[in-house]
């Protein structure tokens, strides 16, 4: 390092500022050297970029994990609508799975599902932990909306087959 560079090294051979004697990457305090401020800003910017990259990487991994567990759960409960047979596990409408889990006898009759949202990741994880207990099945959204508890055919498909 040149003598006039504005930097020097401390006894641990770390580059420090000649003006405030702080590490190049730490915030300059009472420092007359503009270079130190610039170096510090550069370090800050790089760490911000790194943090953002890590966050989006982490979010992507979390999303993949959620999707895997959603599909795994649906497959365990038959993988298709038990009324009409619709089987596109990847289909989403308004960001939500077109195939859903349905509580055959109603939500409140299952102690393990009482407080859960049946589309949530935590619910899927819970079911897996419990070894996929009975009492649930897969229905597509329209069939789910049009079916009462303990029925096996929705109103739409009852009507359609009665014509
Ligand atoms: Zn259906
Ligand atoms: Zn149906």
C-alpha cells in the first residue's frame, strides 16, 4: 500500500483509515478522508445486494417446499377430484389450488383439523406428521362448493346426470 494512499495497516495487518483509524468497511467517524466514506458506502451497497439476493433465493426455496408438500398431500388423498375426476394438481386460480382438501364429515368433526386452513402449508405438514389420517378427500373447487358433508356427488353433477 502506498504511503499517500490514505490507508495504513494495523498490527493485525488489516487496512485502516489514516484519518480515523477505523477499518475500511466500518462507518467513518470524525474522519477527514472522503475515500473512507466512499469505501464504506460501497461495502454497504454490496451487503444490501447480497441480502436481497439471499432473500429472494430463500423465498423461492420456501415456495418450492410449500408446493411440494401441497402436491404430496393431494396425492395422498387420491390426487384428483373424487366427484368429477379433475386431476390437474398444478392448476391455480386466483393464486389458489384448484384442487382442494375437503373434510368429508365437516371440519369440526376432526379434532386434528379444527383450527386449520385446509390449504395452508402448516396443515399439510401436520397431516404428514399424523400419517395422513382418514376423513379428508380431494375435490375440485366447483365440486367442493356444491357438495354437502357426507355426500359423494356435488349438486352440479347430480343435476347433470339427471338430465
Ligand atoms: Zn370436481
Ligand atoms: Zn362434481
